[in-house]
C-alpha cells in the first residue's frame, strides 16, 4: 500500500512477514475473541496485513482471567482442530505482574514467548507496589520480561523518560502497540510511543488485537518518514524473536 503523502508511509508496508506475539485471538478465554468464528476472522485479518506468523497471548490476570497452560492449550487446540488459524500459529500468554504472577513464577508454570522471554503487563492505574521484587524474581529464574505497551502507562510519562530507562536497566524489553502509533488511545499515548521509539527504548512492535476493528484501524496507520528506519529495525527484532520461539 503506497501513501499519497511523501512525508509518511503506511505501517502495513513494514509488516510483511513480521510475527505478532501479542494478541488476543484464542476463543473464549479473555476479553478478545469470543468464538472460533471470531478467531478465524481475526486470523484472516492478520493475513491481509501480511502477518501469518502468530503467537497468541491471552491474558492471565488473577481472578479476572485465571488462565493456565491447560486452558490456553485447550483454546489453541480448538482453533487447530477447526483449521481456523494460520499454519504458523503458536501460543504463550500475557501476564499481569501481581501477587498471582509471583505464585505462577514460583511454580515455574510460565507460558513464554521464547525459552526465556515472557510477555508481562502492569495496571494502567499504577505500577505494582512490589515491581522491583517481581523483576528480581524473574531475573533469578533466568527470565527476561517483555513489557507490553509501556507507552500506555501514563504514570511513567516524563519528559526525560527516566522511568522507562530505569526499567530497561532492570532487564525489561519493551513492546509498543501498533495502535499507539495512531491516536487510537489518545494523542498523549501516540506522542509517547514515538518518543520511546526515537529514544531507542522500544524493542518490539505488536498489535494487541482484541477485535477485528483493531486490525482495520492498523491498516490505515501512517508513519512519519523520520520514524520509518527505527520501526524497520524494531520489526527485524520481531523476526529474530520468531526464530527463537520455534528453535
């Protein structure tokens, strides 16, 4: 897809062959897909964006979405049996960093994106009180956190980005949402997303898709030319991660 504007480029032009490892496409186990039919529609939408390598990552959040490797595996099995997903479909999970997560970590029951990388998130209202402890526990268990959508945690927003830099020094990788590159979540989130990209603090790019309208909006996102090089580098990181996942 070519942009008619010389100062921008469609994001979709940068996504061909890139894996997405943050999405809510497995049916009936979180606030994403509600059925096999919806999952199939989502996977077809990804294919239309040039993305056919997908690692599904349902929420695991205490009592709200108390998923386990068994419940996630069953949802994945239903998709495969219905032949509703792409050939290169796998699964992990997106973990809320809370007390429940510490219990899971203690029991070594993590569904990881690669052997040692795990997708994690925080509350949008405040960071976990025991965040330092959680990151330390991950490190002690030889796990590397990939922090989902850091641009959306407004309590981290500072002009100098020092709160983000501190998390990086504590071993966090960071994954920006595609929709944050538009004003989908608000102009403040969009501005922070580009600031983090420009500062070299973002490692990965993913969709965080919950419904088909998200994919439709992603298709229309235009990237300012000055950010294309950095985003191209980030999508290359995604491709490298895919090799690690299936190795």
